[in-house]
C-alpha cells in the first residue's frame, strides 16, 4: 500500500512538473500574442507564402519541385517538423529540418544548397513547419540519438563564456524573472523559425542559440555545427508533447 501511494505521489509530482512548462508565447504581451495567433497579422506568413511558391516551383536539371516527390504539403509534410532533429543514416549524425531541406535540394533537385539564414531556406522551413502547427513536439525515440541528446543536455547546463552562464541558469532557474527589461521564458523551441520583432526579420533556432552564446561572450559555433544540432535535440526532448506553434512571433 505504501509503495502504491509512493508511486502515485511520484506520478503526481511529475505531472505537476510537466504542467509547469510554458510556451514562450505566454510570456509575451497581449498585442504580440495576437500577432502570432492571427495569420493576417503574423509577419512570418510572408515567408510562408514564399515557401509555398518554392514548394511548387520546378527547378534543377530534371525540372523537379518539392511537390513532385512529396505532393500536397498539407498531407505529405504533416508532422514532419515536429520530428526534427532526426538521425541521418547517410552522415550517421543528427540533422535539423533546415539541413534535411538542403539535402533534398542537393540530392533530388541537383541544386546548390541554400545559405544558412537565407530567406529561401527560412521560407521553406517555415512552410514545412506550418504543416505541423498544433501537433505535439515529437522527437524520435531513436537509440542512435541518445548520446547526441545527452551531449545537448550537457551543453544546456554548461557554464560558458566570459559571463560564465549556462542556458539552464536563465531558462530553468530564473524563468519568469526580468532580464534587461524582458521576461525570461522557459526556452521551449516549439515555434521556430520565428519572426522576432527585435530582428525585424525571420530567424532559425540556431540564430537564437548563437545570439545567446554571443550574449554571454562565448565562442560561437558556425551554423550547422554539430553541437548546435545536439542542443536542438535536447530542446526538442524538453518540449516533447508541447504544441508546435511555427511560425512564431517573439519580441
């Protein structure tokens, strides 16, 4: 009886902890929340429109479009963004959605990859991510991702830079408090790519991670670096089950 009660108490405690997870949108002002909710106000939808056009555009030596292989994105891409980063059998490494898009572009369309943070790549990523909006974040339960996810967790908790701070010190220990006039969110990456009002532009999760690293005066890895993808993996694990919001808006 005591054991059963102990298990129940543990389950309730874990449930309470899970219920404390909050989207970054919950820390925004009402006007910014409204901007994200309404597709006619959300600036990111301009990129989504470009991505939809690119999805249909035939290009490359064989005149293939994304639709040529995947068909209607609302069906063929439903839930895809929610499952990235994922393990890539060719490179034997985890890759994020942007890297997968460029793999298709190079391998199937025989075209050069889009530059990281280019409008074209962000547009396609936003369009694909939109097809998972409202679905739960669902990183693959793949044994091959166990160690990369653990390394991402270690980086999340590691103090870095001249300011000697970790991601966890802000987003786990001090969320809800104020930093430089802004409320610190919990750091759940379920809305990327996002339109950030500070940037007046769209940006990927890696852009945001690199901004944070630069902010604590740490060495900043290049776009696509393995440690950034591993950190993305851990962030996906932290957000498992939360609703996808892509493309989001943030202050």
